């Protein structure tokens, strides 16, 4: 199975049963909250998300590969564990860089909103 097909399946079941074998051991990850290197930390981050975010849903809008780069566009949504369980949503895109073995060596997420916008969603309805 090619890496695009694997990623499509991973997005569909995110954060459950992710295919970590498509990542290099020293994978670099960055988003608006986290910035680190290493597959073990990447796995820890996914486990953190899986543990604390409720009703998590990852919608993949597009995925395309151009040489050693894969770009995905997505929406991540969940219910916050606050007592009123607000629904939080982030749209954005990811740029994944591949090495010569087609392993992901860099995964950088870009959000279409600020961290403040995400915090505001916890307290103000987005309807």
C-alpha cells in the first residue's frame, strides 16, 4: 500500500491505530502548540490527544503528493473536557516531508486560526 493510501486511512480513524511505521525515528513535528523531534514523542502526543479530547473527528479535505512533499488539508474537531463540553474546531493543513525511503521525516501543521481563536471557542459559541 502506498503512503497516500495509508495516510487517508490514518486520517479516517484518527487518533486510533495510527501507522507509526511510516515515520522516521527522528521525525520532526511542529504545530501551534507542540514542537519536538522523535517518534516516541509523536506517539505520546497522539496518546495525549486521544486521552483528553472527546468525540474527536479528523476530516481530510484533500491530500496530494509532489515529489518528496505531501500536503493535506483538514478539519480537526472535538469536545473539550470542560463541564459544558464545547465543540472546538480547527481547520488547517499539514506539510509532510519524505526521505528517500518514503518515511516521513517532517510533519508541520499550520492552523487557519490563532491559538486565541481556539481558546475563545471554549467560551463563545461559533454558531
